[in-house]
C-alpha cells in the first residue's frame, strides 16, 4: 500500500492505459469515460493532493463524462447518413421526357444518364417530350413521374 501512495501518479496512468485498452475491446464508451476519470486522478496525484481527493476527483470526472459526454458521442457514432440503394436513389431526381407520356400509354424519360419507361402519377396527365419531370417512385422498371412546374416569363 505504501508503494501505491509513493507512486500514485504512475498507478493512475497505468489504470488509464488499462481502461483505454479494455475500451478497444468493449466499444461501449464506458471504459474510456472511466479512463478519463483516471487521468484526472493522475493530474491530482501529480499536484500531490491527498489520495481521498484524487479518488473523489477521478470519480467525479468519470461520472460527469458518463452523464454528459457519452450520450452525445453514442448519438453521433450510431447515426449516419441515410443510404438509398438501387433504384430508390432515383426518387426525387429530375429527368427529361424523350417520348410523350400519358395515362393511356407509357413513355420514356432520360434519368441519370439512362432511359427509363415512365408513367404519369396522375392518369389524367399528359406530358410532352422535352418537359422536365420529377420521379415520385419506381415500380419495377417503370418510373412514376410528375411534371415539374415552370415559371412562365
């Protein structure tokens, strides 16, 4: 016990390292917060504060990190960009009509460099070639489209 008192900062540093390495295996962000607390304990030991103050400082820092820092880090690490894969990524994109589209007959559009069969979202709508359309959904190999409103000058 005397050795720990004489080498307090080295003990806190060792505990910090052990907890940091253990965090690499658990990935729960709990042990790294405890390691941060141990680092505060090491700083208190370097300042030659009493062992009780070192333990209190380490405990307070650990609890504060778990309560305040960890939730933000977990939220940031577990959230990510929305991934749209396949044809779903074309929804919301705009294309150009290459063959007239009506409720009675499907036409064709050029969308993202490819030609697609297209139907109007509203069966009563007719869309002429050259018009710009927006893709509302993809049904199989057919794009369901709606004309994009244009401002007349």
